[in-house]
C-alpha cells in the first residue's frame, strides 16, 4: 500500500536509484521486467529467492520505480539503457 509516508529516497525514483547499488542479479531482473513491459520478451513470472536480508523488498521497490517512472531511464543511476 502506498501511503506517502516513506522518506524521499524510497518515494522518488531518482533518489532511490542514486542510493541503490545495482547488483548483477538486480540488473538482470530489471532488464527482464523492462523487456516484459515493452512487449519484447521477458519472463512473465519471476520468483525472488534470497535469504532473510537478501534484498527482496529493495528489489521489488526497484521494480516498482522502474515500472511507474515518469522520467527517462537516463535519470536513474545504474540502469542500463
């Protein structure tokens, strides 16, 4: 649920990606999501499997910001074109 109570670095995509280190795994996931949203392939279902503290929530927030962004990808640090 989006309540608008989170700090700026979690609510704003540019601020979020400025503070996020994009790992190879996250980069692959975000690429798959981008492809799927653009109708160019991409897996329809992705299962995140990491240990406790492995970044599942952070990864899902990255996907959310990528999918709902209003600005260009170039504004998001660490995201390949």
